[in-house]
C-alpha cells in the first residue's frame, strides 16, 4: 500500500514528492503531521506559508481522525508544484468518509476546518485513495506567500 501511495504521488505531471510519512492515528497525530509537514517544507517555503501549512495540515489531519474514521495509520505526503511555486499536502486515511461542510455557530469550538481551507488554500479537494478505498484530502498553498 505505501509503495502504491508513493508511486501515484510521484507519477503526476508537475508534482515532485518532497516527503512521505506514516503516522499512527491517535489524538497526537494532527500535531505530528503539522510539525512533520512544516519541517520538510521549511527550506523552500516562507514563514507565512509555513504558518498556513501548519494550520491547514492540522485541520485536514484532525478531520481524518474525527470524521474520516481514520484508524491504524494515516499517510501524509508533501509535494511541490514546481512551475507554480506551490506546496501541496495530502492526507490519506482508510476510513472512506468525505469532507462535508457544516455551519458552525458562533460558540462552537469546531466546524470551521473546511471554511479555513476555502479561505486560505489556493485550492483543495478530495479523491478516493490510491487503491480506490479510503479518502485522500489535499490542499495547495503558495509556498512564497509573504503574509
């Protein structure tokens, strides 16, 4: 599965695989995903871009855990879209749920993750996993953003 996941990440035109991680699906996973993704991107992304990357990675990883039915291992990939100066983060879980917007009330403590993706990402979406199972949620941001 990991080889298939990595192969499909590198076979798409214009994307270069920067790093790939397998993270245990537990309550600490979003923080580990956030720290890892920023770490592999820090040599070519601005600090402002890294701040956005950290926030959105945490949101997508949390959604995989809370709503996607992630159990066992969550796979995270960081890719670079060379000609356009973008960084792409992909989070794959084997759960199979898809992102679904909801309207958060003012006093809700959650429910704003997809709104943040809409506002802060250049683009985002979801696809079936590489083997047709599970869900892969991705986003792209400008790696050279200056805040």
